[in-house]
C-alpha cells in the first residue's frame, strides 16, 4: 500500500512540476482528457492491484477456524490476566504472556467478571474481553524481546495496575520456556 501510494504521489508531483515548468503544454490539454486519464484510467490501473493485495493480506491476518495456529487463552479478571496454553500441557501464567517470534498465534480472550480490554500495543489493536463470550485475535510478533500489554477498559479502582508482560521467544526457546513452566517446583 505504501509503495502504491508513493508511486501515485510521485506521478502527481511530476505532473505538478510539469505544469509549473511548462504551462503552455498543460494549457494545450483539454479538461476532459485530465478527467478521463487522471480520474478514470489511472485509478482503474492502480486500485485493483492494491485492493487485491489488501484482501489477500487481510485474510491471512484473520483468526479463521480450522487452521493449524496455536491458541492461547487469555482471561481477564479484576485485576490481572491469566494465560493458559492448552496445546502445551495446560500451562498457566499470571500476568505474563509467552509468544513465539515469527509464528502466528490466536489469543482467545474472555473475562471472568467485568468487561476488560486486551491490548498489546506493539502487536495488535485492542479487543474487549466480555464475560460469557470469547473473542479471538491473531498476533504475530516479529522478533524476540519483551513487550508490555494492558487492560484498556476501566474495570475498577485498581485498573491502573492491570498490565501484563509479553515475552517473545525464538520458536525453539518458546517450547523450552513453556516446558520449564510446566516442570514441578525444584525440578531441573
């Protein structure tokens, strides 16, 4: 989209420069030509590829059922977050979300008590956690690191303390980190 918009911008700036440097050439073109070529032909050439690209990329970002993407359950409660990893032996964490880098993951977001809002600003937009309902959001972290997440919906007097850490691991380290969490206390 940025490349397409930049190409259009450069073309328009070139036409503007041409009009400024060679006004006689611009005056010689009929207004109908500007409308047909600039208003119909150019958008007809540029917009269909951009729309097709947006549809393909947008579809890939949707958490569609039946995929082979790992699901992590995120449950908001006053005043924290519980994360469950059902495909990793049911490991649970409090206020800490572990993600693999470069791999899409679906987050099944719910609430135990009141409406919360799951928000990891560097990963995706906000999505409400509503009692009795599960909303799904697809996340994909680009690189390993540590990020911050928060509840973005006022949910009570301690709302300001309702944040969570996001640890993004390399794919191999992700499995090892969750295995370490599943190990009993004192195990090597």
